[in-house]
């Protein structure tokens, strides 16, 4: 009722189109929950994809199959801390779980099994970090798209402005007409951008807010 979950194919699929579909979903998403396997965590493909994620996208990293973790390889928490170091600031949280234990615990109403699965830590992150900030995530996505739009039209706007200015030398009436239309367009653009400008001023410490304000300055 609160969020829409898209379970996309993985990037390590043998089918190329699965990777393409996943990339498209990632570009449109407001938040990413990245499911890793303890058996093969942070492959080269995954690492590269995570590095390319837009700055606005926060990621929750889930390391599944912790029930398969081999204690001979070291401490579980140190293993997860190593993943945190590798992901740096790309992941909001790194959580180790056992989906197998979580399912078995739910089916058998076994509280100990559910506790061992650590699934409740993920639920807590959703409840305390994700749900209260849904509007922020959505706004970041919209503003990120608006940044791209402003950059895409900036050159055309400047070209049109120069064209209008040149008209004054040729035909005063044409200049007045074109100048009026251009002014209307500018006012419409300002009207569209204004609420986002106010929003970003109020939250200017955010990465996307800074990028948007810089874009407005850069594009004039």
C-alpha cells in the first residue's frame, strides 16, 4: 500500500536482455534493494553497475544465504564490514540475512528461527528509514530527471534567444512577436522550475539539491 516493489532480473544472467531490463528499472527506481549471495558477493559485474548508479539513488544491500556462511572463513560481522568498505557510500545499509530461515520460521511460527534469519533488521530499515522518506526519494528522482531536461534544452534556448535578438536588425514587428513568444516560454519554464527551486533551497545540503541549484546557475 505504501511502495511498489519491482523484482528485476539479475545482472549476472546468461540472458543479455535480462541485464538490459534491470538497467532500465535501476534508472527509474527511487531506491534500490540489492540482493547479494554470500556465496558470490560483489562480482565484477555488480561492482561496475553499483559504481555507475546515479548519485540520487540510495541502496540497501542485502547479503542472503548467511546460513551458508563458512565460519572457517572468519567472522560474519567482519565479512559484512568488508562489504561495507567495498561499497563505501554507495550503500545506505548492508544487512546479512537468511531468507531460508525467515521462511521456515514464518511457516512454523518459530521465533528463534526468525531471529536467526535477521530478517527483522531489514524490516526495521524499511519502517524507520525508507517509509518516512518516500517523498524525498521520489522528489530526488523527479529533480534528477529535471536536471537532464534543463541540460538538454539549454543550448536550444540560448540559440533561440540569439535568433530573436538578430531579428531586431531585420524586422521590428517580427522581433516583437518572437520576443513576446520567447518571454512567454521563459515565464512558463520559470513557473515549472520554481517549486523545485524552493524545495532545493530548503534542502540544499542534499546531493541532488546541490546539483539542481548548480544546474540552474550553469544554464542561466
